[in-house]
C-alpha cells in the first residue's frame, strides 16, 4: 500500500465515521485549524488520553488522511486485522521490547514515512507513546524528534517539516452525548533545530521534545497533581462555572474549558505552596460531593442562578410533545445500544477503551440491525423513497431519543431539589450552607489573575 497516496475508500470510510461521531457527540469544537499550513509536510503531535477517540479527533477535523505510526504489537494478530490497519493508514513502529531482530523492520516504516512527508501529506503520532485515561499529560518520548530529524537527514534537509501541537479535551471519556474540543497550535518548524542537530543530535532531540511538550500544554487541561487528582476534578465539576462567573465571562463550552485550565493551574500551585491547606480543602470537597450524591442529586443543581421551579413547566411540556419521537427512537435503537453498552462494560476492563469498542461495534451492529428492521416492516411501507426515509430516520431518532432522556433526567433532578427545598429543609439547607462555605474558601484561596 502506498501510504502517501490519497485513498477514495479511506475517504468514504472517513465520512461514515464522521457521521457516527456526530451522533455520539453533543458538541464538536475545533480551534486553530487556520494555523495548519498548506502544501507542507505535516506531523500532528496530539496528547493521548482516550484510545482510538484521539486519532479520530485529528482525522475527522482536518482535510488530511494522516498516516499514523503505532506500536507494532497491535499488528500480527491476524491477516484481516493487519490489512484493515494498513487500509486505515497505520504503520508499525518496532521497539526494543518487540525483539532486537525486529528493529530493522523500522527501516521500511521510516522509508514510507519520508515518502509521506515528501508528498506534503501528514504523519501523526503521539509524543507520549501511551494514553493516560486522565487529564494528565505523560512524559514525552523521543519518537517525534527522531523521526523528523531522520527524515531531514535522508532528504538533505530539503523538507520544511512542520509539527502541529494538538490538544484534545473531552467533557467525558466514554459517555454518549459528550463534548470534544480539538485545539491546533502554532506550527513548530523543524528547520529551527537543524543547526543544533548537526552539532549535537541528542541536544536537538531533547530541545524539540521539550518544545512539543510546552506547546501542547496550553491546548489541553493538564492536572499535575497525583495525590489530589480526583479532588481537583470534583472541584472543576462543582466550582468550575462559579470560577468562570468570577471572571465576568459568559458561559460557553470553550470559555469554561479555558477557565478550567486556569482553575487547575491554580489548584496545582496551591498544592505546591500550601499542601496542608490543600489536603483540608480536598476533604471538604469530597464530603460535599458524597453528600450531594447520597441525596440523589447532581452538583449542577446547586448553581446559584438556577431557578429550577420556573424551568419545570417548559421541561415537562417539551417531554410531552417529544414523547412520540423518544418512543420511535427508543424502539429501533435500544436493543443495539444497550446490548453493545452492556457487553463492553462487562468484557473491557479498561474504561479508556470503552468509547473505542463502542464506536467499532456500533459502526457494524447498528447498520445491520437497521437493515433487519427495515426488512421486517418493508411490507408495511409503500414506495422506495418512504422506505429510504424510514431507514434514514432511525439514527437521527436515536440521537433525539437520547436527548429526550437527558432532559427527563434533568427534569427529575429539578423536581427532586425543588421538593427537597420545600419539604425537607433539614437536608437541603445544610447542603446549601456547606456549598457556600466551600465556595467562599475557594474564592479566598484561588485568585482570578
């Protein structure tokens, strides 16, 4: 296979997966796409937290058919799997752990990589060489600098290779209807490091590696704390929107992301300077979080400016008029959705792979069952175009049905907190008081500058 060639089959698969991702995500936000140069050899270098979802975040939101360099141990399972991996433009990179004898196979991979760059196509690989399943960037390896410098050597430094630092953020790693933000940063010009490389290759490799790390940091959320990681995540959930309001900024997913970047940086600084105070804060956050959870509530229900009683009639009205759509979507989507979800949760132990397996299974199972359902009711639907409209309605109705279900959950939550406030003040009032005390403490400890 010629990786450097544009593939029509790959293009059609990309459109299909793009539609599937649109169904899965509530919001897909891309920034910095204009920074990606045209007619230049490109190397995408994204952070890695969510298995296959990360390469798809790059692939589906750029014009490229990037060629991914992946660890070699995902190859060799079967001829069918290897053929599929190569069709998806994934090349193996062999490491010492794969056996010293296999290292020479990298020569073919490097040769193919150079062809990709020479044709102004895009390579892509993860500088961390592993995924963390947390909002924490791992230590970068030297693979990206070594590959670009090797490509430079073999082409007499005629290639103007540009590395695109990429930050990927998910509101949740595997839940349906989540949001994703893909931030592309300013290109890093490899030619700026060529002189250093000619004198001291190791120094140039380390300098470029560090540059890539520093360039990705402002494009994602990186919680440095190991000890209080879970607590800092809970502070983001409970306090994040309040911190945004303190900065006099309107709510949007992108504004909240940028605010959360500042918030987590402040929390890391707080731990570094005042570890004992941070430990007390963490205990208070955990206590409030567990008390909210034990009351059957979610933290967003305690937002200061939310008038839950006023929003209940509109929510109930939308639920009533949307009920037929929910029934339609649920009827034709529930079996494959819950079947895949249950099987993956049971069989796949690493949660960071749940979204990957759900997508892979869904791409196959849903179309098969949709066609089976069409055949089951085809006798009842007159005409080709009505049959086609029925088939097209199934995935869209499934997405609408899930949104209906989310609104139902929110409406139940609003009813629950309204009832708690009116009929059980002995539970409601202490929760509100504890939340306000926690916010005052956070306001005092965390500046907005």
